[in-house]
C-alpha cells in the first residue's frame, strides 16, 4: 500500500494525526522527524519511522511512492529539543520555510495526490478593538510584526503554493488546546488569575487537537485551498479563565504580562512572548468552508477544549480519534 507521509510525526500534534490516519483500515503512515515517535506509535504494524531533517535529507527518496503528504514539521521558538538553536532565528526560518518548500517539491516529484500544510490562524494578524465579523479564508495574510511564528507560517504557505501541479490544502487552526496543548497554555489555565480587559473584551476561539487531526484526514482526501478551523463560542481570554476559575482574581495587564514572562522559560519554551499581543486582539474565524468542502465540524466546543486542557481525560489521549461516521 502507498503510505501517507507525515512530517513532524513526533511533535505535539503529529501522534494525534498518525493515530487518526491509522484508525482507517488499510492506511499506512511513514513518519518523518528528528525525534523518535511515542513507543505505542512506533510499534504499530502500519507505521514506519524515518529519522530525517527536512532541511538536509534526500526528501525525494524518502517520499518516493507515497500517496499523499501531511506536513506538520515546524520549529516553534524555544523547543528544548533543539538546544542552543532554539534562539537561532535564521535556522528556524530556514527549517520552517525552506523545509516546507523542499517537502512540497519532493511531494510533487513523487506524484503524491495531495499535500496538507499545517498553518495557523495567526497569519491573519487581527487589528485591535472589538473586531469585525468572522474572518473567511479570503482575508489576506498579514502577520503581527515581530511574531516569528505567524511570519513563518505565512511564508510557509507561499512556499507550498510555489510547487505547481500538486493539490494543496492549507489548514489554519486557531489556538490548539486539549490533551496535547502546549505546556504554557496549560500552565496559564491553571492559574486563578485573569487579565483586566477593555469593554467590550476582544474575543478569540480555540480548537481541540483531536478535531484538527480529523481535519487533516479529511483534507488529505479532498481538500483544496485554505480552511479555517475553530470551535465556538468566541470568548475573551479573561472569560476563558473565569470558566475554569469562577473566582479568578483580576490582575492589571502589566502584572499578567509579567506572569507570562516568568512562566515562559519554566514550561519548556523561551523567547519574547509576542503571541500575547495576538491573544489580546479579536480573532473569530468563519469555518463554513471547512464544513461545506470537507464535512468538518468540531466535536469539542470551546468549553470542552478548556476542560480537556486543564484536566486531560483519563486513559490514552488518542482513544477518541476514530473516524467520524458520515452519511
């Protein structure tokens, strides 16, 4: 059987996507990463792992004969696995953008049916204020200046589109929460503190990682173009904290930012938390295109996402990744 190639298979989202794909009988997955995958995944009879660097490896050989590619490999600022390089902005940019271009070209050369690129809603760079109506995918990408993560995601989208002759689906999830959320988000949601907010407060969304994995599987089959991924209802950051901590203590924005900066190096990440500027701006997504074209609907609303981040469900976190039954 022709495998689906999954780059970044050992990251926070990669094992979830692999589990979702392997839940379909007859599907094989070839995982590519610099870090070995979890033991349960490595033992799966239809999974094969190749340790490779998307910036240096012979990707044409690695992807030869593949059916499709899901490209999740992306260096997030501060990941401890990269040692001193976690502060090397030039290296990160090369991996995120040039690495994407190399994966896309190798997928095209291999005759892959599709490439699914994991991007982010951060590419929109929303303005301050209460915010407009939900944003569709037609809104131009305009990342927040200095937000390296968003800048690289937008550049990676452009690099992937340059590989002509390949069906490309770009997924733009909002903040990804759930059992595999980033440690910093889990740490912030554990604090009974909420930032002081303007009136009206800027509202954002989030999406559960398992729902993102479902979107990857659907996009591999029939997705073309960009797709927003988010769950409702939109809430402000303070409202999210109050949902988990009804008696949360309001703190001035300066104190909130100081708390974030103090937590930043303690939970496995480093660098200037410019993403906090993004969380303080409204960003609500129109997900109608994902529903119409992919048949995607989130299983978990925002309240579920928050609960599953603060207190992950017992047992294996990939047990709810069976394919969604569809008419």
